[in-house]
C-alpha cells in the first residue's frame, strides 16, 4: 500500500482528504445507498398497483402516495448527494493544487527551465479540474450505477428467472464492449491533453518573441508549428467523440431488443417458456421498468467512462509532476544565521575549480577560480557565452556545479536557505519584472520582513521617492507599465534589490538599454546603493564609472 502511495502521490492526497473529512465522505456514501434503495422500490409498488387494476380493484390512496413519496425521496437523495460531492470535490482540488504549488517551490531551476510554462499551468488548471469531475460525475456515479444494477438483478432473479438468464448473457457482452471503449478513450484523452499542453506553451512563447519572429519572417513556421499541435488535439478529440457517439446507441438498441424478447416470451403459449418468462401484468410492467433502469446505468457508464478516463489522464500527468526529483536540501534559516554571524574569512565569495554546464556534453565554466573580498567591487567581463550570467546563477544557488565549490561567506551557495537569500543577495536584472500589486509591493515583493519605512528609504536612496510621491496614490498606486520611464523602472529595480539590506549586490547588464542621461541617473543611484556592500557586476560600462577590479572569464 505504501509503495502504491509513493508511485501515485495524487491518490495519497485524495486519501488524506477522505481521512480529514470522514463525516462528509460517510454522508455521501449513505446518500448514495439511500438513492439506490429509493429507486429500486417504486417498480415494486407499481407492480401492485397494476395487478390491482388488472383484477378490477381500485388503487388505495396510501399505495399511490407511497409510490410518489419514493420517487421524491430518490430525487432528494440524489440532489443532496450531488451537492456534497461538489463540496468534497472542491476540497480535493484545493489539496491537490496546494501540493502542486508546494512541489513547484521545491523543484530545481534546471527542471523548471526545461518545462514549457503552458504545460506546467495546465496541470494546475485543467488537470486539477478534472479531478472534481472524477468524483461528481465519475466514480461516485459509477458506484451508484453498479449498485443499482446489482439490486435490480437480484429483484429480477426473484421475479423472472428467464429474464435474469438473458441479462447474464447480455451483461458480459456489455462489459467487454465497455472495456474496449475504455482503453481507446484513455489513449485518446492522454494524447489530447499532451497536445493541448503543447499548444498552450506555443502561444506565450510566440508573444514573448513576436518581434524576433517578425524580424526574421518566421510567421509561417510558428503557424505550422501551432497548427500541428491543434491538429493532434483535434484528431485525439475525434477519436474520443467517435467512441462516445457509438456507445450509447448500441446500448439503447440492446435494451429495446431485450424488452421485446421478454414480452414475446411472456406472451407465448409454450409451457416451457412460460415457466421461465410467465408473469402477471403488474410484474411485466415492473420488469420493463427495471430493464429500463438497468440499461440506464449501463448507458450512463458510457458517459462516465469519458469523465473517468479524462480525469485519469489528468491524475497521471499530476503524478508525473509530483514525482519529479526535488532540489537539494538547504540549511535551516537559524543555521544560516549562525553561519553568517560566525563568518570571519577574508573572502565573501569564492569559486574553487568550478566546472559547470547546463547539458552533460556542454561546459560553460571549466576549472574557474576566483575570490572576492568583503566590500570589494568586481566587474565580470568576457565574450558572450563565457559564463557571466551562469556564475550569478551559481552564486544564487539556483544550480550546483558539476565540479568544484561555490562558497558565499564560507558556505556552499546551494545550501543557503531561501528565507535568507534576500537578506544576503540583492539582484538587479537587465529588465524589471513587474508583479501584480502596488508600487510598494514592487519593492517589498510582499515580504513581511521589509517594512514600509525600509521600502521608502530604498526608494529615496536611488532618487525615485519624488517620482513615486507624485503618483495619484503615492506608494499605494497600482503598478502598471506606463507609470514610469525606462530609467525609473531600473531605479525601482535597484530599490527592490537593496530594500532588505543585502550584503552582496549582483548587477546584470543593468545599463545595457539606457540612453546617456538615464544611464547617468542609474549610475548615481548605484554609487549610493553600493556603499559598504560587496558588488559583483556584469557590465564594462559600470567598470569604467564605478572602478573596482575587473575579472575576465574565458570559456
């Protein structure tokens, strides 16, 4: 059982929800049983009513009232069952998405960069949504239908052994046909979801690179690439629709044939047939009602198969995501604080014979060594592809080197706790990355440890406070792309980097796309922000203006 849970983490999450909400689960189970019992009794009451009418007797009011009361009770049980199933399904979805988000935060950068954003988001949205359908329109409904079929068969066996024998021959044929449809629909559902994920990934990728696509004239290539994914999804959906369309008519035809045979044999004058199929008028009406009821669940199973297989495909994809290898273990925040307080070494950053490559057969850094002292300002230079940005990723602990060691304040950079990184590193990118929220939120990034006062001081240090205060709501103004100039966005990026008071500042080509006047404003802000901090930058222009030491990286 434990091995099964490890192989299917989604199933383990669902079982945890069942244990946490056991009363809700038991309530659903009891309502399912109640609906089954209430749906089995009306044909028996109807049998008595028809037999009394055939014998020339009247219909007692209590008997008629009981018939309608049972129909009403069945409807109430089904409505209550569906309502509780919806609540239960939402609880499962919440737990699954919480587990997916938690897993996402523990995946290494190499795994995340290798996946399409559309494929990841489809697991959170589409695949998780199918789990609710799995319970509301899938497993629970199929369980109720199967129990209904068993109950009907027991009643039919008591009333007409001949009809029970016919059903014994018909049910295995239906089961074999159902399994045939099930296997092919599962394959089609998996193919469809994979194609949808590819198509979802192409759209944001195209929008992100639209200028390059237009410049190189590659519109037709992207169109062909997108059309291929859409066509694959269309073909898979067509296969699903074919089996879905064929299943129900075959069930209905078989139902009509079986009812016709029963009535034909019951009306026969053959004594041997009457021994098996003979019945009263009321029993005949009841059997016809039961046959409709037993074929109704079988017909429903044809629809439920699609729901279950669609959900099974989604669960399969979520299991693949949840079973991915997680990133390495890091030190606890308390341990990181102790290391920082105890650090007395001369070098705040050290690379010791570091070799690294994103692919096994591709080396970006080879036997690279360097040392940076506390408070030193260092500029990394080198040709494109020499590994300057890669070195930043190693310092931030996003990747681990294949060989050698990357040390920050004497510690393995990859073991530094995430909670400590913002107090240790301030990272300024070439382009500002906007997050939903106010201008204040752009600086704090919703970090509760960064006070409003600290954010305002950071904005003042880079010279952006007056521009922010001039906005309609000041620091509480909702942030949008048009409220700042390009240079002001870069100043805001510097304020974000220094708001937590980091000891190390990493600058990645931050003056690359700035004009001369704007560049001067940014450089002035950097001089103030770099005071009493260790600064590592990637920009020859920064080296010319800020000075310090230049380190050239060679591939």
